[in-house]
C-alpha cells in the first residue's frame, strides 16, 4: 500500500517515477550510417582533404565518445575504374545526398566530434551492407 500512496504523491507533484534499471540510454552523438560534412585537414600525400561528406562507421555504442570514426566520400576517385573492394559505390538516393559518390573505406579517420559538420544524410540498409563488406576487407575482419 505504501507504494501506491507514494506513486499518487509523485503523480500529484508531476514527478515521473520510472525506475531506470536496465534501461539503455539513446545515443546522443553521431550514429553509425549518418553522413556529415567534414573539413578534412591537408595531411599531404594522397589522402582526401577539404570539405567532403563522410559516413560514421563506428558502433553506436561509442555515440557518447568525444571522437568519431568516419569514412570520407568522394564523387571522383582515381581508383574507380579498377573497382577495388575498399571503394563502395553510393547512389544519391541511398543516402539522401544530392549526387552519386563513393565511400573510401581505405581512408578511415578518427576526428573529434566537434569537427563534424551538419548531418546531410543517412545510408540505407543496402548501402550499409556494402560498407560493412568493404570494412571487413580493409580491417581483415
């Protein structure tokens, strides 16, 4: 009986009395499959630089981390004619983007979350499957 009276008091005060044991908090940061604009730094060599969209590839379990792992997108990769397994073709409609492109899984980058620009799209399940296959190739998983 004491529990009912306590619940009524909480309701009267406008307090939600839900116990959170075993409750999983929703991710607050970038989610796997989200596409954000990123200003990639100029690191010399043949790595992508400048503003490009990038897809979040890390687990949602790390969504509260201060860093994020991304794979850059490009519309004109040099290696596209060879169709390497680390280059994922992406139709614009598969990620709500303005044009077709390629995900460069050979250039994974860890960045502070604060360097992520606005979210501009999200990969659909078919594109995520191709991305996963390319990541398995690159990381030998």
